[in-house]
C-alpha cells in the first residue's frame, strides 16, 4: 500500500539539521525559550500519532472479528473524521502562518520548509484516499458485510500509510521547527 502513494524517502538535507545539533530534542523542554505554544503544537502532533494508530488498530480489530461492525463504523466515522479534519486544519495553518513565521525568522531553512509543504500536499492525496475508502467501508457495513470487510482491508492499508507518513513527517517537522523557535525565541 505504501508504494501506491508518493512519500518522501530522503532524509532532510543535513544543513537543515544544523540547529538541531545545537538544540537536540532531549533539551527542548528545559530550554527557557520552550513556551506553551510550542508545547501545544507538539501536543497536536502527539494526538495525530495517537489517532492514526487508533484508526489502524480499530481496522485490525474489525478485520480480526474482535469488533462489531456497527461499533467499528461509528468509531471509524468519529476517529477517522477527527484525524482527517484536524490534519487538514493543522497543515493549512502551518503552511499559511507558522512556516512563514519560521521563514522570516531564519530564511536559511526555507528549503526544509518547502520539503514540509510538499509533504503536506502529498499527505492530502493519502487523506483523500482514506476518506473515500472509509466512507465506502461505512456504507458497505449497512449493505454487505463481506464487501465491507474487503474495503476495510484496503482502509487498513491506507491507515498504515498515514501512520508511516506522519511518523516521518512530524518528526522532521519538529526537528526543523523547534530548534528555530528556541534559537530565535519565537512563539513566546
């Protein structure tokens, strides 16, 4: 399933990690420039990781016969909708507000920010596929459970893709953005 979508395989360029070397992840919370806004932003990332894992695990439970079809449909609708809607809103805000703020503070990292914006566009394609497949799965649960299970299998593959995509993208995003924030004392 992962090969069905365009996902960046390359690491961020090494020059994008220059501030990360000065501000390693394990020092962020103790830094005086680490403020509540950054903590909330990282918390949103944590929520996306948890939601994507939850959507995948729920599909696995349904496919394994451990979850009732109606219960699964309700959970998929709620959690899948929350994942897609919140990711779109979050990435839109980053592209139009957050990344321009980081770019203005330190234009050396514009190439990295462009990579992250491209990731957002690529993830939109995956989220669109997830939404269409989830909607078909929910509808088929009402009509034909055998077909619903087949569609849920496809959905599980897309959920795995989202989870892998987010793991890479969110980590790269954090490791580029937070050192800029700390170095320039932004978001205070």
